[in-house]
C-alpha cells in the first residue's frame, strides 16, 4: 500500500450501529415496559453500572448481561427488543457516508468488533448493507480474544495489511481506544452523545475533505 495514506478501522456497535441507548423507545416497546425503566448509559451520569464500565471495572458484555438480567433475559434476547427487525435504519447515515468516502478515496476500510455474533442471531447482519463494504470484517466473538487484548489489534493490523500508524481506529469505549493507541494506531474515541463531532474528528484524522 502507498505510504502516508490513512486507512479506516471501525468498531461496529456505537460508531456505525446506533447504540441501544439511542433506540430506547423501540427497546421499551419490544420489552413491553415504560421507557423510563431502561438505563441510559452515557446519557445518564447517574447510571452507576455504566460508570463502572467507563472505569474499566466491568466489561461491556458484563454491563449488558446485567441489564438483560433485570428483565429475565439473556443478552441476545434483550438486544432483539432494540434491533429487530434488522436493516439499514439501525446504522448512522454519517458513518455510512464516511465509509463510502474513504473507499472512494482509495482507503482500506475494515471492521473490528467484539460482539457481532455474540449479541445478534445468525442472519441478523444480512439486511445491513454497510457490512458488505468492510474488508476485513473481524468479529472477535469468534476468536477468544476481545478488545482491549493486544491480540485483537494484532489480528486487525495484520488483516489490514498496512503499518499501524496508517490506521485510524474508531471505538466508543475508552479502554478499547487506549488499546488501539498502544498498538500504534491513530485511535479516536467515538462519543455516542456527539456522533457528528466524533465522525468529524475521524474524517480529519483520515485527511478526508
């Protein structure tokens, strides 16, 4: 690959796929509860479990397992309430535009996710068209080493086929971002409470107009 060209490596849930916190109306309908019964994570500083996740005291999976258990569900069953039916309406249009712009500019665009198969049923991803644009698409739920483990980033860097310093890595969890930076990538924290700002910072890091 040509040097000095920056390539894009996205996390999926949060940066590309809207977070459950942004789909709480649909989730409440699916669960048959009042929307006020759902936790709001980064949108609510009083969400103690989320703050524990931010501090790295629990994993993302542990957070969602505890949320699902509140309603007598496993994580997949809980996520169905937010993400069924599947489709492009669940993704961020701005993130999809960024993927397309990066590809049009000759950049490599990959995906590095912890939980695609762990959180969603087989076939759920098929109606989401942007997933077909990622190469590589790395679902770590099948590998046994999740972000922020160093092997997760090594797997992605090898698959991207370029120097880590030429990869802009975007994730919505600070510990995952720190892991990406430690692996030598240009790491951007995606703030789900400010998606437009986060995508703008990513575009700048990629040096895309």
